[in-house]
C-alpha cells in the first residue's frame, strides 16, 4: 500500500505543481515572482536574457583574452580523472562483480594557461581535465575575471533575502559528466559558453535514485607513468550516493533496468538544455545529472551562484519521505544483496591489495 502511495506522489506532484516541462521565461522575473512562482513551490525554470549585459558573454569566447587576463593570477584547481567522471561511482578493482566506490578526482594546482591546456588536450579513457572547485573558486582563483560578471544575481538575491554563499566557475568539454546528486543550496546556474544538458528529478522521487553508502576513494595521477590509481580513504569513509546511471550502454541497459526499475520505469526525468546566455534556477534538493556540449573551440564555461537554502518544513518533509522504506520482496532482497556486496567486495579488495585497514573502520 505504501508503495502505491509513493508512486501516486510522483504523479501528483507533476499534475498539481510541476507540469511536464520546465518553464522557459523570456525575461528575468521580479523578485516577488521568483519567490512566489518558483522558490516557494521548489520549482525550476530557465531564464533567458538574464546575463546579456555581462561582458563575459562576449569576452570569454576569446581564449587569448582569458589567458592574458589570468596570466598573473594565482594557480587554479584542475580536476583530473581517466574518463571525465568525478564524484561518481567507479569500480574499485577488476573483481567480478567489481566493488563500487565513490571516486573523487585528482586535483592539481596549476597556472591557468597550463590548466586550460590540460582541458583542451583531454583524451577519454586516458586523462580528462576539468577546471572547477566547489569552494567559491571563482572569487578566490579567478579574481581577474570578476569585472566580467555580477557578484550576485540581484533579483534572485532579493528573493532569497541574502547574497550568494559561493560563486563557482566550471570550464570543461564534452568529456566531463556529473552523476546524479542533490545539493543543499539554491542554485542559479548561468552558461556563458557552450551548452549544459540537465536531467532533473524533484525531491519527491528520492526512492528512484537508489541512494546507498559507498566507500570513498580518490584518484591519484602520476606524471611519471601517465597513469591513475584509486586509493581508498583510511579509515574508510562511506558516502551516500545515487546508484543510477541514466545513460547505460546498450550492453548494460537491460541489467540497469532490472536493477533500478523505479527510475527507468517511473515518470521520465525533466530534460533541459541551458544555452549560452541563459540561466537555470535549480531549487535545493533537486536531483540533477549534467552533460555538456562545448563551443567551437571545444570549451563549455558556466558560472553558478549558491544561495543558502532554508531548512524549513520542506526539508522536514523530504527527510520524512526519505526515511520511508520501499516495500517490495524483490527490491528489498536486491538492496540487501547489494549492501552485502559492497562490504564483501571491499574486504576482498583489501585482502588482495594487502591494505592494512582495520575491520572496525569498515562499519558504519
């Protein structure tokens, strides 16, 4: 009975609030409109003609301009992975089945010109570079470009009642991909060059994400060998993460549908493309997966403003919903097996690699 009620919630929230498509606004809303129509109901929208006045919209399409302007800036954060997938689930070894871990990127600090070259020279399944760091990196690492954008989104700041907690820049290419996740921030996401392709699911669809705990690991890249290795954190730390890959290969699609039926057989996620000059309002707690299409030089550049979310009754509702168990004999058994597989696979991996991590650190 509970399952049916949760499934009804997925449909009902679309019928009474979200609709079937993300609203497209031709001009920025007033602060009151943004608050009433989108922030309060936790509803995304795409806003055109919102950053046309930014010098960045014309200047950042010039690579020489970026190189010259940032030539005397401090080093920037370059994230390196073998495949362009960071903060995502990755096989920890060649075991069958392989234990999965939550893998973070190798991070180097480099002058901007060298870091940008790493992005432009990325090769899939060898080394992929992405310029980003989710710690207010634009205001700390890219100060030379601060005059090219606004320090906040004025009409959004008035609606939220505060200034942004962080302003981040993202410079990558088509090889970089962000796995499904949610943020505890209100997000104003502006694309300056290229395009960003989002899959969006509302917080009500949390059960469809199959969130599970995975051991944290980090890529380490060797300049000498040109190879990556994955290192588990010691002591082991577990990260709750979405298990669903929405784009499985043809060979893996049948298996993915069988493992994650609530995602693949449920309501379709919202699909939106944010083009250069547009801004996406992405409400807090919404699950999102991101791909990108670069401009003619092979780059995608975006700025996002993170505003603090309100930990109000909506947050309490979400936590309550997340605490409800999806009752299905097949799914419950599957979840149990997968949870045990995580621990058993991890133990086997540690034994094979002769790593000295205590048994107690494997426990939650």
